[in-house]
C-alpha cells in the first residue's frame, strides 16, 4: 500500500514521460497489478498530451529529444542545400571559364574559321554570344544530370 501511494504521486509525471528509467519501471510494474492506478494513468495521458503541445518552461526529456532530433534533421537538410548551391556555383563558374577559354581559342583560330563561317563570326559579339550560349547549355546539362543522379541516390537511401 505504501508503494501504491508513492506510485500515485508519480502518475501525472509518468503520463508526461518525465520519469527516470527506474521510476518508470516501478510505475509500469505497479499499474499492471493495480486497477485504480492504471485507470488514473489513463486519465492523465490525454491531459499530458495536451500539455505537451503548450510551450513549457521545463521541457520533458521526451520533448527535448524530439526537438533536438527535428533540429538535427533540419540542419542536415540545410547543409545539403548549401552543398547543392556550392556545386551549382562551381558548375556555373566552370561553364564561364570554359566559355572564355574556348572563346580565346576560337579568337586565335578565327582568321581561318571566320573565313569559313562568314565575316560575322570574326571578332564580333555574335561569336562570343554563340560561345556563351554553348557554355551555358553545357553547364545546364551538367546541373540537370547532377540533380537526376542525386534524386536517384536519395531514392535508394
Ligand atoms: Zn496503485
């Protein structure tokens, strides 16, 4: 009967999940043999659930762990987004470098190719625009391939 009184005091905390492992075990064992305490624990459960939804100055270990897990998941998600943004910036930069490099090569051989393609492909902005478009296309294809590969990996994970 002494245990009954002791457990009775812990029932509200038990419903809130705020007990230590030892206390939880004690309550669990007692309510299996005591209908009165089992009923009271059941009565506390919906109240404890409602209380958990309110912001509490002293969060239970359950709430703290759930919040930490959610924060960790969010951080991991954000880290992945940052990584994706870095990859896209890298791809775009590479595309630009390739564009400029190939333009320099084209400019170097343009006296020969320019005569084949026509005078407008010589030292003009049209030639550079064509190469820029080509560079952006290559960068875009690389970005799309990367995105498709990543989605495939996530599906496997
Ligand atoms: Zn009892």
